C-alpha cells in the first residue's frame, strides 16, 4: 500500500471516529509534537527535593509575557524554578497572558514517553487571586494520532468579552502536584494504534506505562477568536456581567445543502487529494458538514479508499 494512502487512512480514522463537536481534536493530528524529556523520574525527584523555593507568594513568581498567537514548547525541567504550592513543591513555568486581545483558547499537551508530567494549571486574575485550578480530571490521555504523539491534553477558554473586567484572567502557571507524581499513565501500544488506523483488530499485547515525573515538556498553543465579542461558553470571570459557566448557545439546525454547494466542496476535496493535501481535504469535508452536507465525510473516505 502506498505510504500516502496509509497515512491518509490513519488520519481519516481521526476524522470519522472523532466527535463532530471536537473539530480541533482532528486538527491536532496534523501538528507535530515535541519529543518528551528523557530524564528518569528518580533523578528528577532528587533534583526537585534539592531545589529551593523561588518565591514567597504567587505574586512573586517570574511571569513570562506571551503573545496571543503563541505556539511552542514549555520545558519544565530541573532548570525551572520551584515553588511550594498548596499541593506540594513543584518545578513550574509561569506566564502573563495577553490582555489587549479578543477571547482566546489555550491548548495544552503534556508529552508522554517513558515518563510524563501530569500537569496542573492555575489561572489568576490581575490581583493574583486564583480563578481556576485544572488537575488530573482535566488533563485527559490522548493516544498518538497522525503526527501527534501520546500526551495528556487539556483545553480552556480565556474570556476577554469585557476588557476592563478586574476578574479577567491575566496569569497562567503550569506545574504538578505530589499526588500527581505518585501516579502513572497507561500508553496505547503503537502497534495497536496502527492496527486501529487501518481498520484491523488490535494485537493482544501489553501497553507500556509512563511513570509520572516532576519534569516534562508541554506543547502550548494560544488561538485567538476570529470575531471580537465572542462569549466563552465554558467560563466567564466571576466579576463580569456575562453568562454563568456552562450556559450554551441554542443550537440552530443546519440548512439543506444546495446541489451546487455540494458539488463545489466535492470538487475541492478531489483537487486536494489529487495534490496529496490531506489537511485541506479534511478542512473542506468539515466545512461541507457545517453547511449541511452530511455525506461529505463519507465521500472523502470513499475517495481515499479508491486511490
């Protein structure tokens, strides 16, 4: 089987088995991941035990400003500062979030190998008051898919609907906890992932285990809203007059797709596949589904299988 077809089928598994409400999950498979750290958990634990606490309070942490289009690696290793959090001492990295921007999403991927940093994320307002804490229940294991490696993933929205709101979140701290460091994550064996991507039965072999460690690499991506004034359905700061957490916009039925619209998207999918641009083909299938062409994804799969 040609390499392009194998890769295409693997990525299409992400497209067709993923939930329609998570289009960004499928895009993740098209983005490469940084390599996990190769430091042993034991040596990292010794380094943490010997590290002094950098600061007396959260206000004094060294916050690094980042732009709204930030995308890069966050290395939390023995060279990082340490702090005595309520959950225990941990190496950390601290960031000052963009203030003069539209609302934005933060995506976090803690890279897993022999070890993995099981992250905690703390968000603070302009007065360094804690607004949110994300922990073990928020970072979910996602097996390797496409170009993306095994990782513990979380996503959160930061609201900028009211720029002068004193409750807006201005700071982000990434770290781990003593409880997290005592755990481990079961990693899907690569042979099973490959078999699943090709539609075959997974082999009966044990999965490797990644021990939780105080060090690791987190890929962090910030994505600003395209339209100013969008409200964050998942979180609104407590001092704003926005909607309460959890309220969703009412769903609107998709309109019936016109024949010429369906033909436009299918011609685009064919052209993308002819040039081996699978990312564009996936994007066109998603767009077609949003405008009412429920069969667009099946059409894409059919065209891939024919090739």
